[in-house]
C-alpha cells in the first residue's frame, strides 16, 4: 500500500511528466512551422542563449547569425521563441502592419517609470494615445522649440569654450546629454532646468540614473525577472528615483492645470506669461488642452515621462556618435561649415531660426548618415498575439520578432560600401522605403523624428560653427554597447579647437 506522501509524490511526478510532454509537443510543432528559417541550435529547455557572446558583441553576433540567405534566424530560450531578422520583406511585412503592433516583452522594464505611455502601450490604448499625441508634433509647435534649442545650446558652447578648448581631449557625451536633458525638460514640460549650470539636478540626475538602471537590467540575465530584481541594489535606487521622477512630473502637471483652470481666457494664457512675454506652448499644454477627455492626469504623466525618456538619450547618442565620426572627417566638416556660412553669414552668435535649420540640406544628409552608421536604436521587437500568415508560412502565436535595424542600415544589398561614412549616398532618391530605419517605419514609427532631426541639426551646427573637431590625443577606446540605446559606455573623447568664423 502506498502512504500519503508517496501518493502526493506520484501525482507531482505524473503532473510534471504531463507538463514536459505538452511542452515538447508545442516545441516540436513550432520547430516544424519555423523550419523555413535557419535555426540556432540549443537544448530543449535552456535554448540558444548560450550561443551568444558578451553583450558588447551583440551587434557583431547578430550580424554573424544573420549572414545567411534568409537574413533571419529562429532561436529559443525557455518560453521565449524568437525570430531575429533583417530580411527586407519580413521587415516591411511587420512594420507596415496596422495589426502587428504589440511590443516585445522586454519593454516591460520601462513600465514602472513610463507606465503604458505611447512607447510601450499596445492595442486600442496605443491607437487612442497615438491619435491624441500626433498633433503635438505639428511643425508649428516644433518651430517654437528652436528658441529652446538656441538658449540651451548657447550654454553648452560657452561651457565647452571654457572647459574643453586647449585640452588634448574632452569627454563630449556628458556635455551633450546635459544639454539634451535641459531641452527636453523645457519642451515637454515648460520647465527651465539649467542642469547644465548645476541647478535642479535632482530630477535630471534621477532621469540619468533610471536610464542606467534600465541598461543594467537589459544587460543582465537575472535582473530581468522582477522578483530577483527586487533583491538587487538597483531596485532600491529605482524606487528612490521613481519617487523623484513621478513626484516632479505630477507637481508640474498640477501647477499647469491650476494655471489653465484659473485662467478662463486660455487664449491670453497661450499668448503671454505672467511677465507679459510671449508664451510658447509645450507638449504638456497640448495634452492638457486636448479636447479628448480620455486622458486622465495619470495618462498625461505617463506621456510626459515617455517624452523625457524617449527624447533625450536617443538624440544624445546620435549627436555624440556624429561628433566622433566627424572628428575623422575634416573634409565633411568643411562642407558643413561652407553651407552654414552661406545660411548664417558672418554673425555666428545670432540665434538660428526654423528656416535656417530647414535650409541646412547638406547637414541633413550628414545627420542621416550618422543615424545610418550608428543608429541609437539598433533593435526593436514585436510580439505576435496570434498565428500570422506570411507568404507561404505560418509564424506561430507568441513568437517575438526582433528587427535588426542596424543590420538593415548597413545591408550591402541596399547601401553601397555600407561601412563607409558617406553623406552623399542620401542624394540619391531611389532608396527603398524600409532600407533605412533609424526611426523604424510604419504606424509605430518614431513620433519624435522631426523633433530629433531639428535638434540634431541645431546642435551639430552650433558645435561646428564654433569648433573644429579633431581626434582626441588622450588615449581612449569607446566601448559601444547596446544598453537601452546604442552608445559608448565609457563616453567619447574628441579634441576641440576654436574656429575662426570670418
Ligand atoms: C535620434 C533620435 C531618435 C531615434 C533614433 C528614435 C528612434 C525611435 C524608434 C526606432 C522608435 C520605434 C521603437 C519601437 O518600435 O520599439 C521610436 C519610437 C518612439 N519615439 Fe523615438 N527616436 C528618437 C527621438 C525621439 C524624440 C526626440 C522623441 C520625443 C520627443 C521620441 C519619442 C518616441 C515615442 C513616443 C515613440 C513611440 C511611438 C509609438 O509607439 O507610437 N523619439 N523612436
């Protein structure tokens, strides 16, 4: 006769065998459905993750795996079923779809800070948010932000003149990112932070620290699990940061809301501030004034936080990569300066206008080439919530599709001599729509891309009008890694020399 514990153990053993049997059935069915894609071998339950080297080699490893005629691979890891691809047709199929818009699971780490704001929202929630937020990026709004770029960049240039000129090398990312943070605070919330001048640093330091913590989680195997993350020192830091970040955004929203409510004549408020100066509208105002009542204060907070996150590290990474690339190319710097001289004339200290930025057509080619060679977002991911028919195949539900934007930007089938920094390649207008994807494409493309292009042009123009960028004489090897954005973990050094403008 079996005793009670033997019966319980037998039931557990039968249940486990049943679960493993079912898992194996699913595994075999998926293997069959995905056999048209080259498979990365891995064990049944621990998968192919071990086939990847250290995170800093993520780009190199992925490019190696995709070097096959399908430009795609299928791999498994525990319950993750992943297709990584840079195949043009598959990318177009996914990105152009109005249905396949669910973000991959790893975006969840952002949710504690950003909630389900536009960047990580899915389904109807995303559709509604996108409809409400799209008008806030209208060019008439962006036009007003050029003054914000001017004033904050002027501070950066002064600091660089004081602190960098005459030195053998300067770490440029820290200057760029502080300036980009001040710009996004002012354009998203209407708050002048002056963090470049070491003021109000609590909020901007918390933004930076949150980005660092998110990067640590992204790169760590264990810290991706919420319950294990809770045991880590980063969790305590995150909790402290969230209190500062949410507290600050909420207080700015409350203040703005009260101002709007107490001022029945909204038109007047739009036109003048309390000193009678012309008031510029910022993203927060536009969200508060949205006639769509579906946005609660909490929703607005999530969208403002989303702008803060999505709108500063991406542009900082692009500007920094651009400065590094240009340090090796005095010929391209000269062409940019020639164009700037024609547009600006002799007074390089005058503020730039929207139309100046619009006229910088050569600089626009350079910015595109920077984004092609060093895209700040090298991978994006979608999760399939249903079986999907693609050509003659079924891609099974729950597959994550990781789109290798970096690989597409450098695919020799679409870009001649792809590793060469050559802005003139963008003079040709016959590029295929999905072959250059720094901002992704389709319905979930980057909503901030026009803003980003303007900011990057403005920042690089100011730097080039004031400095010649040379390779650093301080020995330094930048460590480009895919954290949240693709950037050098140890910064970027260049040497700056003042230029004679006349
Ligand atoms: C060079 C700078 C930038 C790059 C390279 C970039 C790149 C991208 C990419 C690749 C996506 C798609 C992400 C995905 O599908 O997972 C995206 C989405 C997004 N970006 Fe940007 N971005 C930049 C600047 C900005 C700026 C300045 C803002 C805001 C001020 C912004 C706000 C957003 C938002 C809200 C989304 C989500 C859009 C949606 O899902 O509907 N980005 N960005």
